[in-house]
């Protein structure tokens, strides 16, 4: 959870220097909101994206081949 917190905060506050992934998360979130006007549908899709981000962070935390450019 600590790994994704700066990514989400950066995306929410336009502070993309907090984490390099923040700009991408913002772009995906904005794109979804442009493509889906139904809030329930948007929430359903958004949850999957945040679940995937959490899975990525968990994987990277446990990966034996970590590098600075991947984390």
C-alpha cells in the first residue's frame, strides 16, 4: 500500500514528481471518465485498474530482480 500511495496522490494532485507512474495513472483515469458517463460503470472499471496497480506494487516488492527504473 505504501508503494502506491505516492502514485495515487501524485495523480490526484497533479504532483507527478511524487512518482513517475502518477502521470500514467492520471491519463488512464481521465481517459476512462471521458469514455464512460455512467458512474457505476466507471467505478467498476476503476476498481480493476487500482487492483492491478496494487498487484504490480506487491509483485515488485517481492521481486528478486528489482531495479530502480522498474520501481
